[in-house]
């Protein structure tokens, strides 16, 4: 009897707690412990005692915040975070699999092709996170077999120096106007997945003519699209193409003179993806973490760091939301060759 | 027992060596066996995997020559090779052209503030070249660079940029100035240990200072000059950060940026990348062959148990102009870029420019206390670098000794093996280490030992080249004397050769320690969350565009390394004291080694 009532009490506390969190009041310690302690998945994960994340989505700071929130909510699980660039993380994982090394529990990178390849060789384990119901509808089911899920939403847009550019280009097409000649900075599709993704999208929309005209604008081509922000802040160029939406907003919030435009002919959306390894040494901890990604806590962290949130019910920073934007996402099974072709065309027409 | 000798190469030495083997077979076998085993584990095994990879297809994994065929059939792959060669030759020319005269000024003349110049040159060395490039982007980007802004304020707003760092010239300049420390350190340690009789003779015969320098001093340190030329060349070939930052915007591809593209592709072309490194190996092998032709059987022995360096050449009226010239390198490689980096690191948001409100120590606080990973990373960086540098110098020196004194048959093979790792760009070597040590019986994956080994292996060529160029200047007479008095090979090496190498070993240690602490790419597939190092964090911050943090962490890395160099000051003085006492007539040097541990 005692036990029953205690559990009831805890459950009620948990519900109240969840309601408070959804209501925008960050959960109290009580509600967090109560809802976590009841979770059989947590119990199983705690028995495993550790979790290894190989993550390339989100920059170091946001990823560490997510890790710390997980540790706070689920004490007793040691979290090892390997945060490197997505392609590096993936290359390493591939080599580990070839050598029969199984260290990684949860993989999170910015390229869906990684997951289709891993799925093909049977390296992923299916899992359906309970809290996945809160994911924006458009991305709720990336894989019918539940082998991988959305891990991050990233937007590519136009950024600019507000002091120097009174009326920034409002669309990708507007970047081709004469007034922007010698003023544009961008990343290289050969180095940056986001820029490669942008090149694919822009070729689908406007064909190679766009790239040809873009090349005539003499853009400065850096490596990563993060370099656009650097160039704008330094004053080397004033407008950035294929620019990172969230990161530009972070820099703006830090007090830097920079702002972002969501192009009227669509911000290009790229999904970060996450999956659990079939031979994960800590499968339950990995499941617990995957589910945690869709918690209110994580979306609040994302909001704070100017990332699009992973839940419908948590707005983005500054009250933005996915449905307020015009966006386009490259879909299709044959993206690999299309990316390679895009890079080749870029080298021919732009650089 | 003429066992140790420089002038009887090849089989003769091996033949005379045999009786010794008979006398102490066990110790000798153990030492040579250990060296051979270490070289095998550190170099042959991982490199073997790289070589093996280069013959496999990335998609199917099948055996193929296709990767090599692709290199020579595609202009897209040939162009970067030529660009890299140009960059490497120019880098080496600048490094030697500046480094050698600078070394002479600091080591052999009464230049004012010699020690300061030495420390400043080391400071340039501590700077990862991508950080230097970042500093110079702030200074000399065509539109926004501060130097160009200054120029426009003088020449008028319509004037074109004075400097454009985004060019081949810009990249050569940056690679060159950050490679000077190699040639400077190698040549100055050779000069420090050099005897003065020949210079005296030249002076007696009426030769002026400049002529003596050009016709006596510099030629005597030819081995060090050539070794540093080759190292600088390899640097120019294998640097990634500088071309990635400075040449990508102009669309000039080089080998390392092309390699990065192979890794960026989906699926990654790891095996193709391995094959793409092999032309570098070929070019470098040719350089070593040329070195052999140039040095031939000439002798460069200047330490022979008689008088030693100590007296300095008086520059006279040229003293201060020479000091001004010597300051140029620190000016462009340290003062200017670090001023830029320091300013950025001290702002809350660097885009706001300089103002009191924007001034903040926030990023230093963040780097030191705000980030839980930094502590482990700093400790790891220092620990791994110390261990790896020590291991590297010990092995490199022993290998150099075995090669220089031709102690076993096939000694030069040891030398060749010890030279390979530096030529293969780090990211490719990283794959080799991964492949070699993730399987039984030597599964070291995830351990700090693997990282230490990879670091030690990567910079073994520097330790070996440095050790070799010092040994070339030490005559075998004292060693022979010890041998004839009954000392074994080991004892002779430890109590005669090592002390004679003296401060050169210490400078050699820093010559490896510093690049290790700033190395990133060889660790890229070997670090784990528990063995993370400082450079990964810096790179992640750069990757995430957090420039204030990158600058703050770079300044910290610089300060930590400088503190270490300063702490080593007393050690250096110790060796100087011993040298003076040796000069005063002692025939044998004290037995204790000066290897910093």
C-alpha cells in the first residue's frame, strides 16, 4: 500500500512537473527526479552506467549543454562526448566498424547519406522514441524502419552587415544583381556540407545558370560557411551567401554587427540525423539519450543557442518558427552523385 | 678497436664491429633489437597500412592500381602537386635564407639581446601556422586588413590594397616565416657547438667577418643547413591550415587541401588519399638523395676535444643595424599577428571593434574555467607532448648515432625509416595508426599510449635529423679514447657523446615538443573523449566560428609553452657552464646526461 501511494504521488508530481515545463516554467528538481526515476529505460541505462556520443551536429558549446542537461537529469550515467566535424566522426565510425571496434552508442551527424549507408550494412538499431511525437510533422518519420531520426535542423540563408548594407538582398536571385559584385562571401561545397547542400538546392531551382552568374559576382570562397560571418565582421565582405542561420543569430546576440535574411525563394534546410548503433555497448543509454533529444529541456537549450528546436511546442529564439519561413529541403535517394556533380560544376563555374 | 668511425663507411665498419658483438652480444643485441622494434612499431607498421590502403579501391575494397592511375590521368589531381612543390620550395628558400643568417647572428656574434631574439623565434615556432594565418588575415586581407586600412588612410581611399594575403605570395610568406624556427634552431645549435680554430685561421689570414662567415662558418654547418632545408621543404608540402585559409579563397588547390576534400567526400576516399601522398614521398626521397650527393664523404667535424666555441665575433658599427634586421622576423611572425589576435581575444564581440565597453577578459575566463573540457585537454596536451617528445628525442638520437657511426650493417635503412613519417600528412598517418592499432595483438585504440606513440612517430624525423646534424660535427676521437680505455659502446655513448651533444639535445627536445603540442591532424582519429587535447578544442572553436575563443586559447597555448621554455632556461645555462669548464682544460666531460625528462 505504502509503495503504491508513493508511486502515485511521484507520478502526479511528474505530471505536474511536465505540465510546468511545457508551460514554459523550467522543471523543478523534484519533478525531474520523479519522472526520471520511474522510467524503466533509465533503470536499464543506469545499469549500463555509461554512454558514448559521436556527434558532429551542433557546435561544441550547445553539444556540451545538452550533455550536461542529460547528466543532470539522469545521474549515474557517465557521458563520453566525442565532438568533431560530422565527416570526421563518420569516417572514424566507418573505420571502427571495419576493424570490429564498437565504442559508439549514438551517432549524430549532418548528412543523411551516412545513415542510409549504415542502414544498408545493418549497423543501425531501430528505436522509436516516445517523445518523438513532438517532432515537427515534416521530419517525424525520416525512416519507415525507425533506424534514424532527426537530430538537428539547420538553415542556410543570407547574412549581411547592417551598418554597411541598408537594404540587403532578399532572395538568392537578388544576389546576382550588379551591386553585389565583389561584395559576397561564401563557403566551399568541397569543404562544407551545408554549402554543398545549398549548391544542390540552387541547381535544382535555377540550374547551372545561377552558378555561372554567381561566379561572375567574384565571391570570396572560404572553407566553411562559418567563414562568411568572419568576413562580414572583419569587413572584408558585406553579404554572405549560403550562410549559417543559427550561428549568425548567435553572433548578432553576442553584440556583433551582423544580421540574417531568410530568402524569399526559400531558406535551404538541412537535417542533422541521429541513430543508435546496432552493436552499441550501451544500447539502453543510447535510447534514453535519443528520447531525451526530444525533451523540452533540449529544445530550450536549442532555443537559447539560436538553433531551431526539435519540438513543435517550443518556439525558436526571438519567437521564430518553422512555419513562418519559406524553406526547401533536398530530398531523394540519389543525393550522393548530385552532390559530387554540384561540386564539380562549382569548380568549373565559380572558383 | 676502431669501431666508431666516420670515414670508413659500409661493410668495413660492419666487419670491424663484429668482435665487439662477440664481447657484449647481449647488450648490443638488446639495444639494436629495441631500436629496430620501436621503428617497426612506430613507423613501419602504420606506414605499411597506409601503403596497403593506397592499393585498394574505396568503394569495393578490392586490390587496385587505379588510385595511382587517377593521379596521373587527372589534371585536377596534378595541379595541386605542382602548386605544393612551388609552395614547398619557396618556403624552404625563405626559411633557410632568413634562418641561417639569423642563427649566425645569434650564435656567433655580439648581437645585442641575443637571448631575446632566440626566445622570440621560439615564440613564432609555438604558433600553429593556422593561427598565424588568422592573425595575418586580420592584418592584410585586401579590404579589411588593418595594414591595408592604414595604407588607404595614407594613400587615399581609392588606392588598391597594399597587401593581399589571399594569394600564393601570401601563403609562401606565412609558411616561410613560421618555418624559419626550424632552420634557425637546427643551424644555431650546430653553430653553438662549433670550434673556433678555423674561423681564427681565416681571421689571421686577413679574412673579414662576412667572408669568414660565408666561406668558413656556414659551410661547416652545411649538414644542419641541408637538413633544415629539407625539413622546411617538407613543412611547406604538408601544412594544411595556411593553404586552407589563404589559398582556398583564390582557388589555388594544394595537396593538403585536396586531401581534405577526399576525406570530405561521401563516401570518404581514404584509400585514394593514401595513394595521393606517395608522390610526396618520392620527391622527398629525391631530396635526401641529393643531400647524399652534396655531403658525400666530406667531413664536418668541428668538435674534437680541443677548444670550443665561446668567443664571439664583434659586429662593431653593424651591431645595431643587425639587431634591427634580426627583429624583422619576430615583428612579422609574432608581434604583428599576436597584436591582432590579442585584440580580438580581449573583446566580448570582436565585430564591434575596439571600445571600453567591448573590452573583456571573458574569453580567457571561458577558456580557463567556463569550459569543463579545457582542464583535461590542457593536462593531456602537456603530458602527452612531454612523454612523446622525450621518447622521440631518445629514439631519434640513438638512431642518428647508429646511422652516423654506421654501427650495424644497413644502418642507413634505420635512418630512412625514421624519416618517413613527417612526409605523410598527419590525417593520412592517423588512418595508418588507426588501422595498425585497433586489432589484436596490439589493440591500443583509445589509450593515451597510442596518441603518445603517434606524436612521437610523427616528429621522429625532426629528432633524427637534428641529432644527425649535431653528430656530424662531433669527431670520433674522444669516443675512441673512451673505447680504448675500456668503456663499452653504451657507456661511451652515454658519457662522451651525449654530454658533447649537450644543449643541442635540449633544443632538439623543444624542436619536437612544440610541434607536438600544436599538432592536430595525426590525432584526429585517435583521440577519444578521455584523451582530448587542446588543439582539438581550438579547432572545434574555429569550426564553430568562435574567433574570440580561438584567439584566447591560442594566446594561452603560447603563454603555457613560453613558460615551459622559460623554465628550461636554467637547464640551458647548466650546459653552458659545463662547456666553459670543459674549455678550461678538462679532457672528459661529466658523465651525467642532459636529456630533459
